[in-house]
């Protein structure tokens, strides 16, 4: 196979790596597996256009993207539209999609796994037509990301520390807002503090990622209005992998969900695979079962 790898030199682990040495090593690993690998190392802002070009080339059989969760989400959307298999090199802070695919989280160890891997059809979600591989969220998570983005950090450890500081701020002041949702012929109005819709239900883990991306269902989670004490209890339960057992959480498994926000402030946002996006009144979320081809470890 002829494979194109596009690596985000601004992404997490790659910032401190010798990218020339890494690219040369990656080519050797894939050559030993009988494949031809071409590697482009680009700035983060250049990733979408570089991936678009690679996905459009008829002589390219698969694409590989290297970077954090935002980069991987963008790459997945491009691979989904092109129909080409996608391999990922996890170089970010959380690497949630890589965890779901059971890939090694080390940028060196993942190379031989991808070179010898199998192509699997997995599910992918969309929000108003935009692809996502992990989750849509609004309320507490969006407020946390907004807080975090005001804090300075330059490293993976710094970003984790900023996440902790922002999370504490949200726990002390959880938001409340109204939402209307329509799923499977059922409509309801609720007042909540948080909403998440995941690409397949979350597993029993503290990072809230899906263990299986082939169930054909979205995970739909609502958190009742929270006080600081109940928000702290929810945070502890999430860290313990007990999100679904928390009394404030409602979980549903659905194929699509339409959301309406009766009142939206100008500063309101939602988070899609880590990216903060302005929130509109109406959101349509769908699952596309089996439509994303990904490279996974052999025999997984």
C-alpha cells in the first residue's frame, strides 16, 4: 500500500521530538512491512489542507494523522468523506480516540502496530454535519474549557494543571440552563447543568471514552442541576469510572438526537472533540454506523 502520513509538529509530544528522525524511522517501519510511507510534517494550521490533498489523491491507499484529539477529529472527518482508511499517531494530552481503538499511546510504539494493523469499520458521529469521534458537550465541560483557555500553559503537564484549575472553578460555580431534546419519537424539556453526547456509550473508565466504537448507538448523558457539593460528587464518580451510577445522571442509548436551547447567551459555547464552538439554538446530532475506516491493532 501507499500511505500518506501528515504529522502536526505543534501537537503535544511532537513539539519536543526530533521530527526528521521520527519521519525517517516511520518510513523504515512501514517499508519493512511492505508498504510505502510518505511523511509530511506541518504546522497545526496546515493540517486540514494537507490531509484534504492526501485524501483526494487516487494513488494514496490510506492516510495517517499524528497529533492531539483535535487534529485526529479533523482527520477523521476528512477520511470519512473520502472513504480512505485512517491511522492515527496519538501525540496529544488525552488521546481519547486512540484509547478507544486500543492503540499504544507512545508515538514510537504505535508505528509497528499501525504497519501491521487491520482495517476496521467503526462508527462516527456528526453535529450539524460536522464529524466527531469522541463527544459533543455543553454546560459544565464547555465552561471548564473556556476557563482553561484563559490560563497560560506550554506543556502537556501545564495543560493538565490548567484543566485541574479550571475544573475546580466550574465545580464551585456549576451552570444551569434549559434544554429541549427529541429522541426516538420522545420529546422532553429539562433544566440541567451538563449534557454530553458520545460516539458510542462511555466505558467504565475515568477519562470518559468509549470501549467499543461499533455498537451503532450514541451515548446520551444529562446531569440534573448541580450544587457545588453534588458537582464535586459527580467529578469524583467520573474519576472512579462510575459516571453512570451517579444519581444526577440520566443515560440513554440513541441513534440520533435533536437539541433545542430556548435561551442562548452570546458567550455560550459547546465542545466538540476538545474544540470550543459557539452554541446555536438548534443542534442535530447523528451517528453514522460503520462509516469510518480505521487502522487498528491486528486481531483486536
